[in-house]
C-alpha cells in the first residue's frame, strides 16, 4: 500500500521557492532516508508535509494513504497517520508530558470512533514504552521537554511515535545532537516501531544513524529536489565523498 | 443636558460625598486618620496616573452603597479572632480604624471611613489556617498579625465589595496567603498591605477571574533584613471583564528579597492592566528584587496593559523586571496539533499551561480549573 506519494511537489516559504519538484513514494514496510546538505530543503519538506502555517504548496500533489492532503489541517494529517519527528522538540512549560501524551492518544482514538483510553491502561502502556527507551517514569510528570537533555527530548519523540503508532513516521534529523548511546536507544526505538504495516522516512544530514537502522532507499536532496536515489550503499558514498562528490553540486 | 463635569469637579464632589458618608455609629473607632488623609490629599484624579484604567468613581460610589455586615469568622486553633461588632467597646479593636503607616492610598482611607465590619486576627502558633470569605455587599477591614516564629495560612476569597486587609508579619514569622477572586458581574476594590519584619516571609498566591470592574492593590513593605516576599499569580478574564492589579513592593531595608511573577490571560473584549512597582530605598543595600509579568491575548479585541516600574536609590542591588504581551506560542501549538490534538484543545492546554506556571495554590488551581 502507498503510504505517501509526492508528485512534482513544489513549495515556498515567505514567497521564496524552496522545494522544486519532488517525487517520492513510500510503501508500507519500507524505510527511506533523505539525505542532503544544509539548506537543501529537508526541513521544509517535513513542514510542508505536516501542513504548517507559512509553508505554501505551489505545485504538484501530496497524498497520504491515497488521500490528497493539501488543505487538510495539521491535526487531521496527524490523525490520518502522519507523524512528524521534530529536529528541535519544543519545550511547553505548564503542560505535563503525561497530559500531552494522554490527550494525543485520546485524540487518535476518538478520531477512529473509539473511546478514550482509561488511565490505568494508559499508564501501563506508557511505563512499558518508557522503560524500553530508558526514560524514567518521573519524567512523565515533568513539563513537556522542559529541562530535558537533547537526548531525552529525542527519546521523548520516539516515545510519542511508539505510543501513537502512526502509519508513516517522517523523522526530521532525529539523530542530530545525540551522543552514541542516545543514538542507539533512538535507533532501537525506530527498529521496534517499523513493521510491514507502516513506513519510516529518516531525514538526516549524516550517515551515522544508518549504521543502526537498515534502510531500503536513500535519496539525496539538493536545492529542493531529489537528485539521486539508491540503496543503503549510497549513504556510504556520501559519507566517503561528501555531497559535492556525487557530482550534483 | 448638563455639560460633562471636569475630572476635578468629579473628584471634589465625590470627596464631599464620601466625607458626609462617614460611619458615625461606632464612636469607639477612631477614623480620624482616614478622615484627615482624605481631607489633606483628596481623592486621586479619575482617569489619570494609577487610576488611568479603572473607574474610580464607580468604585467609590459602590463603597457608599454597601452596608451589609461581613460574615463572622469561626474559631481557629492558635488564632485569636476578634470581631468589630462584639464587644463594641473592645479597646483592642480601636486600631482597626487607623491607616497609619499605610502611606498615601486614598482608597484605603475611603474604606477607613466607611467600613462597618471587620476582624482582628492574631496568629500565635503554627500552621493555623483561617479563611476570610467573600465581601459581597460589605465594606470590611481586617487586621492580621502573625507573631514571632508563627506560621499562618490565610485563605481569602473576594468577589466584589470593598475590603482592606492589613497584615503584620513579625520576626521570623511566615504568612502563606492564598487569595482567590472568582468571577462576578459586580465591582470590587481590594487592598492588601503587608509589613514584613526581620527574617519573615510572605508567600502570596493570587488567582483571579474577571469582574465588571475590579481593582486590586497589593502593597508589600519589606521592613526587616532577611525578609522575603514571593508573589505569584494569574488571571483569566473574558467577556467585557475589567481587572486592574497593582503591586507595590517597597524594600525599606537591605539584605531582603522579593520575587513577583504574574501571568494574565485575556479573552473576548476583556481588559487587564498590571502595574508592578519595585522601590528600593537608599539604605537597602544587597537587595534582590525580580518581577515578571506575561500576558496572552486570546482574541484580537482583548487588551492587556503591562507596566513594570523600578525606583532604585542604591547601587548594590540585583534587580530585574520584564513584561510581555503576546499570543499563544505558534511552535507549541504546532507540536500539539502535529500529534493529532485539535486546535481548540491545543489552545486550551497551552492557556492552562501558561497559568499553571504561576498558580500553585489548591484554591487557585480549582478556581481556574487547572
């Protein structure tokens, strides 16, 4: 099944054209990596996909689970199965992680016609996943990302991913700012998450996350377009030669 | 139709009416200081200075129409409670009439001339808890003393009416003060004055909803070394509510500390003003004083005025102040929505979160449904 299909997608931010015709298809069971130098439009693609204000689609089509998403609200895209992992997870003082996770899960349940999760089941599930991500349950009582280390913030993202079980995870530089230990925990989370039913897109600057997560496709993005697609071997070429060495710069 | 009166005419006419309304049937109460302050200084100019935003005339006229007695307080362990009306000749109640040492705050003296009920509380033990109920319909005045080393938890509720609370916190004593102001269509004037002696502390939590007009003055006089005042609170007002909160922290002596943090949320066509004033006297070396006031306007018609002011007469201080007014944070909103939370729910979560940062009291949390 096609989870995501982008056809000749172009988009602008503040009237500046950033994406220049992207074609990308992600099927269930696949893991893709999008790599590219700074400024190539990787984060713009994440934001356009999520429907963030200020990002305008100027051309092309974008479909999630076979449904066109242009015009859908941010929350409706999430409820349709899209999960955007943030490069810089924001801090939300005053809102506890627990409340945030519970309301997010309940929003998904209600949208699919089910009832809110009872608190006990929620706690059992959250504790279980937190443990696997080496996050103490104490941190559920804290305000969202407030006072979290870089690694904790990213593990909190993976916690949300594992609890919400989206169809498509689009993870924007989830590996940035992580030490090796944290990187391994995050990678383990991604590996646990991936299944034949869902898809993962890892947006990354470096190849190192791909040492821990096996990918099916690697796309190289430069100047708002995918200039090369290959398998995991392509990431090693980037690592060895740099983006310039691929002959597209 | 009569020509509109000038501010000065309003002020003079209002003053003569207030003076004529002085409560005379409690002759044992000495109201002379209130009377002379009002005669000497008059009322403030309506619409100017500290009365720029709140209708002074409406508040003074309201006080002149209120004549209910405030509900008596029940007995509490470790607290002596005396009521103004029994016995009528209690010599210790006489001082309740005096506003000496309060400074020039004419609305306190309007209360001084007109109050008909009041209490005197003397907390002389530990961890006592006293509740002062709503003042609706009354002009009342309360005198609170927390003796040396004692601790008092004071829970006060105020909606409308006219009330002055004067608190003296003696050496090494602690006053924990939870002040909640539920929503009302009425008008209200509330004034709290606290004097802090050496080594004492005040922890004030304010939580407020809106009113047709509500003015709240909070004055903290730090009189002793190593005294500390922590003031935090927030408000959530909507419709056409009007809330005017003015906090004055006066550091009269050094090696003392104060911290104020207030968050306000205004919705619909509501209007809030916050004025936070810190004064540090010339001899108050090694004082630390901080003030933050953040406001969020949820609708384009809502208005929040914020005005921090510092007056510092010595160099040896650590002082900071800041005030902001804005909207809910876009990035936070995006994160919540990107997790499937509808925009309305996301806004409500962020609004509550904004208030939770400053409201820590049980009563405040309950009032604002946090």
